[in-house]
C-alpha cells in the first residue's frame, strides 16, 4: 500500500513538472506554492533555496535512473535489448507532459546559468549514462550483436545525444511520434542483421 506523499515529496514532484515545462528559470517558489497550496515559507522550511531544491531533485532523479539501469541490467542481458529498453522507456514517456523530457537534459541546456552544485549533479548524470552506454556497446560489439562504426565511447555519446535530440524534436513538433522516427533508425543501424 502506497502512503500519501510528504510535503517535501510534493514539492519535488511539482518542481520536476515545472522544470520539465519551463527550465530552471521558468518557475519560482510562488509557482510551486500555488500548485500544491502552501506558502513560500513552507517550501523554504523543506528547501532553504531554489538551488538546494533543484540539486536535491537532480540527485534523486539521477539515483532513480541509476536504480532503473541496475534493474534493467539484472533483467535484460542482451546489449541490443538493453539499448531498445532504454530508448523504449523514453519513447513511452513522450506522451506524459511531466516526464516527456529528461530533467538533466533540460538543465544541461541552461548549464552556463546554473548554480555550481546543480551543474555538478547534471554532469554526474551525463557521465553515468555515457559510461553505462559505452559498456553496453562494448559488450554488444564483443558478443557480435552490435555493429559500431566508431569507438564505443563515441557511439555512446552519439546514442545519448540522439535520445536527447529526439526529445527536443518531439517537443518542437509537438509530436511524440517524432521521437521514434529519430531513434528507431539509430537502433537499426547498431543491430547486426
């Protein structure tokens, strides 16, 4: 049985939805207060500043993503199937406004304006996924299930950039299907026939 979210969890959920919708500078404590029906002082009680709030949000987001990858690694052993599952996760998110964009990708676009502590969390998120994808691609190449045209590190960065670029295209066209139009050919290119 799920318990009701705490006030701090509600604040984090609201902040995530607002961040995905408009970026770091696209929301304030007043916006959060209006959505969940609390005063700014109550938000400050849980998170002393917006930077602390977003740093906490990004850290939790990154940890949840790492837990998701660990679960996938336990349940799916084939490298191509792992890449498809990762892409499929994001493809399924495209129709849900609150999760249709990676929080860290959104923040990466604002990196020069972010407080240092948030920028470090965002970089850690990207480093984790680049290294994980590199290991999946190396394993797939070694097993003969993936065909790489460049070094695994380069392919990993390309894969990650394609996923995030597909999110941008889906958003700019207001068409969730655009994500698959971009990502599916990349997966086909990597698959050994």
